[in-house]
C-alpha cells in the first residue's frame, strides 16, 4: 500500500509540474502578442501597445483571482446557464484527499488556476491588437477588468465549467471558441463602436494601407506564439503520467505544429497568387490561423489531416482580412479574422475528425458564445464611452503621421491648426 501511495503521489506531482510548465508557455504567448502587435503598428504607437499588453496580463491575473475563476468553476452553480458569483479560488487538495480519490484528483488545484488564468489573458490580448492605434489606454484597461472578471468566465463556464454547452455535446478541446472566438467577438464590438483609424479608408471605399513599423519584431512574435501554443494545446490534455496520456500529448504537439505549418504555406501561396508577391503579414497570420484552427481538436486528426485543417485556415484568413477591409472594419493585426473567422472554422472542423462531434452542437456553441460576448461587450464599450470616452484625441492620433501616405487629403477637416 505504501508503494502504491508513492506512485499516486509521484503521478500527482508529475501532472502538476506538466500543468505548470504548460501554463508558463502560455504566459509566454503574452510576449508573442506584444511583439506581433508592436511590429504591426506605427512606431509612434509602440509604447502604448506594449503598455496595454503587459497591463492586461496583470489585470487578467487579478480579476480571475478575485472572481473570474470562481464564476467559471463554481462550487455550486445556479443553473447550467448562470453560474452565479463566487470569489477567490478555494483551498488546495490535501494528501488524504488525493490518495482517497482513486486517481480522480491528479493535479494541484492551484496549478489548474494558473493554467486557466493565462488563457484568460490570451483572450484579452486578442482585443488589444484589433483596437490598436486609436483607443484610449484607460478605456481599454477598464474593459479588460469586465472582460476577464465576468464576460470570459461566464461563457467559459458553459463549456469547461460543465454548463449547458458541455451537456449539449459542444466540443472545444483547447479554446477555438471559448478563448479565440470570445476574444475576437469582444474585439469586434469595440471596433464597430470605435471606428477606423483616420486615413485608413477613403471616401470612395479605397483602402490606404498603414504599414507596421517592425516586421522582424512581428515575425519574432509569431515564433513566440507558435512555441507557446504547444503549452496551450498540450496542456489542455491535462495529464501526462501514463503511456496513453503521454502518447496523446505527443500527438497534440505534432498536430499543433503541423497545422501551423499548413496554415503558413497556404497563406504564402494565396498571397503570392492574390497580390503577386509573398506578403509577410499574411504569411504570419496564416501560421496563427493554422494554430487557431487546430485548437478546437488537436488530438483526433492524423498529422496530415491536421496540416490540411491548418491550410484551410491559412486560405480563409487571407480572404477574410481582405473582406474585413471591404467592410471598413479596421483591424491593424488581423485579429478578427485569425481568431474569429478561423475560430469558427476550427470548431466546425471538429466534425471532420471526431466521431463524437455533432454539427448542431457546434453551431449552437458558436452562436451562444458569439451572441453573449458580443452583446455584453457592446454594452460595456457603450458604458465606457459614455463615462470616459474610448477614442484618443485627433492630436494624439495624427501626431507623427505622414498624411500624404495615408490619403489624408480625403479629410479636409484636418488642418495644421488641429495638430496642436
């Protein structure tokens, strides 16, 4: 019996350690988002976008500790839709509880919190890129409080907290919907209310590109995200302490990598055919699209199928970014397309490889997450706008901009005197 108990303790320690390391990898994705976004905005906005990215991480950690985790994983939910309010994260498992659980309790409760909190920050990071270069810092941070403390946890409860979507059979292994679609939908609400950057779109619908300042930095950010995604998807297997689980983790790693490669290659080819050259920003987004696409189900595909799922994401993201511009939805980093459109594709692609998936359940999950997050985010953005405003002043937005390169002749209301 003593030897058996030692095996249980060792397995518990191993799974806890794996969980924590994967959480640290996901935390490192915050650096990836920061570098990617800083590289794709203008140099004058670099400091602010970096401030937003590191500040949102701290806010997410604090709000999820105070109430988010308790809402998403309540000890006693009100019903399958509304979890109710709970605060803080509860006590840790004791040795006696672990030994008496017959293997059901196989990692530390605090390691679960740490792994979950970095997912919340990832979802919020999606918002920062989409509203970059024209949103007030403090308006963004106030929204981060509401998003990470309340909006994200409620819809997360529906699936991962054993709410109605989980009971319905909605499948989302690591968060194509719960994390990525959620973040993109919150961003969409903000973009609609915020409007485009001045000079991005002309009076006749023409698009004036606003190039980023540092593509090497954006490329580095993509590599960091690609690396961090192994923790994102691999950690979501939750366990590694036996042969079957170890093999599953290896498959998740391989499929995650394959999908990213497929997405990048597909976007590279499509951008060459569409624009007559390899567009680096599209290539980077192609890799991210492949990663988002496979996140909903990285375990059941064989690697070649995972590559194809990522490739479809890489094709879709190029045309989605073009479509967003036609709709005058200004998204400096392509977040709406990468995380929103491709998040939906990933959730639907589950039906291709997982025999337990039901198309109806996937569609209901997509509709539920989008509807709740969009309405709650739009109301939050409206409230913030009414209280403190959400858009920077004209002087802040135009400072340091070469107007001739941005088509600003289309905005006669802007004069030398308005520069301040």
